[in-house]
C-alpha cells in the first residue's frame, strides 16, 4: 500500500471515530524548631546509583519550589525548519527548538516535577490544550496529571496526522483534517513521556510528560519555573529535557517558605 493510500485510510478511520508521587507517602513531619535562613538539601543515589546533586535551599517567602534552569556551554544555533513540502506550511516560519535558550543561558522546555515525597487528593483538572498551529506543536513541551484530558487541536488550514509514541511503540495514530473537532486523549501512567509527531509533516514534534500530581512546571523562555502551593516536607525533584536527559535533586520546603532550586545542564 502506498504512503498516500495509508494516509487516506487513516483519514477515513479518523472521520468515523470523530463522528461517534511515585509512591504515595505522607509529607514528612518535622519537629518544631526555629527556621534557618538556608539549609543544605540531602543527597541520595538516583536510579543509576550516582549521587544526586547537592542543592542549597533558601527560604524566601510563600511555600513552593522556584528556580531557573540554565545551559552551561555554547547553545546550538537555531536552524529554520524546512516546511516547503506543504503549500500552507511553506507560508509559515519556525525554528528547530530542540534546545532553546534565551541567549543568556536560560534553558526553556524543561519539565520540573516532584517525583517522590508528596501525596495529593486530586480535584478535577482542567484540560491541557496542545495545538497544531503554524505547522508546529504548541506548546512543544507540557505536562499532564495521569488521567487528565489532553485536548489536541488543529488550528491550521491543512491536514495533520497526530501520531504519538511511548518510546518506539505507537500509542495512537489519527488524522485530523482542517476544521475537525479537537481530539480528546488521556494518558494513565505517571512517568511516561509521550512524543507527538505528524506523518504528513515530519518536522513537527511535541512532548507531554505524565505526572502523578500537579506539583510540576515547565521552564519558560528565560529558564525560570515555579511549582506553587507545595506543602512542607522533603521531596525528590526530577528534571527532564528531551535531549539533555534527567537530573534528580533532594529538596526541603519549609512551611510558608519557598525552596530555591538551581538546575544546570551541560551543552552537548
């Protein structure tokens, strides 16, 4: 079967379809004592057996974890995407944002999440919107709580094909022609990284990181992030970048005071 025939078959099937904390522990209770201005975070081996980086936690105000992700070394030059194969996309411009910095060291699109040490009873979470806009996925990187709905839109005047992967395995593969309603999908397993591609436009790439709590954030254009309303306790914080990998940190949040977390990745 030719590629065009496969694509048309996928569109037909899609049209029919459209028509019809890693462990839940209690937060650590601390003995009453006068708060210090700063305290050093604990370290312990990560999954690979290497010691997690030492993080100095500063108490500065309301409860939460705030900080900045930076890139040490020379950032790769932004290269424009070749989108000439589709007449609609050819009118648009976009860059390869695999490693995106602000020119001052701030690294964008890094997921920062509490991986261990928090237990939550989740209220209903609003839908997370992932849009195909300008022939790219926007946002490129986002996170959802397991079971939360991802609303996948096509704002372009062209056919897209939402093809998702967990590692090399396909999760779903569904065409989304211009003007069709959004696709609604849920991902049940915390820790999964779902990669979004488009078989029609191979340059299109997006990621959704599945968490087990809402205590997560994605670093912005300047590398800054904020995880709000974190209860007091000691937590394992994990960071993830699509190319630069993961890091783990042990962080302590004091009652009513934020922890300041500095994350650094080395350029490759």
